[in-house]
C-alpha cells in the first residue's frame, strides 16, 4: 500500500485546517471538519476492513453505514494538524448498525472524533439528498461573521440580504442564501437536527452567537463559501456605524444573478 501521508485527502485536510487557524477562524480547539471519502481512494493507503477500535457515535446514522470519513478530533487544535495528523485526525467507517464508528486510522493517542460528529453526520445525510456530490461539512468561528450576530437581526432573509449587499460576488457565490439558527447548546443531537433541517435548503447555516456551518462538493468550495460570507460580514462591521451613501440595489442583485445564471432566493429580495 501507498504511504497515507502522501494521500491527497490527508494533504488537503492538513492544508485547510492550517489555513483556517491562520485566519483566526478556529481558535484553540474551536471548529471541526468532516469529509466523505471514496472507499477506493482510501483503500490505496489503509486496510478499510480492519478497525483499530470502535467508538459509539451517539445517535443512529444507519443510512451512512459503510461510508468512510476523515474527521478532525475532539479537543484538538487546528494549528497542530499539519505537523501531527495521526493524533489530530481520524479516518472512520460507519458500522452497519449506524451507531458505531470503526476507527481505521488516526487518533493514535487514544482520542476520538469531534463532539460535533452527530451534527456533521446529520448534515451529511441532509445534503447528500439534495446533492449526492456534497461531501464536505465545515464548522468554524469566523470573527466578523460572529461579531455580526450581535448587532444584526438573526433572521435568515434579512441576514442574507445584508450580506448580498456587501459584495458584488455574494449573490453569485451563495445564491441559496444563509440559514440562521438561534443560540443553541452545542455538542447535542438537538442542534445537529436543527442544522440538518436547515441544510435541506441552505449550504451555509449560522449558529447564533457561535459560528457557521458550511457544506460543499470540495474543500475549496466549502472554504470559499465561508470565506465569502466572512468578507461580507467584515465589510458590514466596518461600515455599519457609518451613514450609507451607496449600496447594491435589489435590481442590481437580480441583474447579477440572472447574468451568471444562478438560481437565487427571490423571496430574500425586497
């Protein structure tokens, strides 16, 4: 077998976590990522039928039975993933009963996957029904997006509309808008269920006063979605206290969406 340290999916995870930490999106052990992998690609590097140990998931994800994911570990700092992936990441396979994850590689020092794994798996199940190519779930705490939560109404129509007004590219990058949840206790099945429900119509979900969840086909796409929201939120926070002289009009937002051929939430415009 090939050396797993050379696996593209591992390299991608290492680079992404390092970049997210560099940007200040994932302080300490904040944030988590899970990526759905293909059995064939993983099988080139490890034995996918041999488990190191089994770890309870905390809910039943039977429809994901047999699926393989690479997942960040609980209590782990994103800044350490690049240099020590074997302790900070794990590759798991969902057992046939859907209640247990079989550890195939990683968490070498006895650790386990993020406490938000149930929320991730619920979101994976929701997004796969919308788009079978969606394989990434990414959670982080972008500074300006989080700051915006405290000074802007947590209404998904109004929140999305404000973000769309901040950057010309926004309605093109996330035409489906941004879902918004109120503050909820993290690490619970309840917040996972609420997020998954939002994921049926949004690729981006704000966790009120906490952070953001993003879903996408690739690591770059998912990162880019969050990055675009964060840029728009930064512009909002830099200008919210000032009189607004100019803005992108709704007619111009429609023109943008129609020119680029994206299906946008027309009900989110005035």
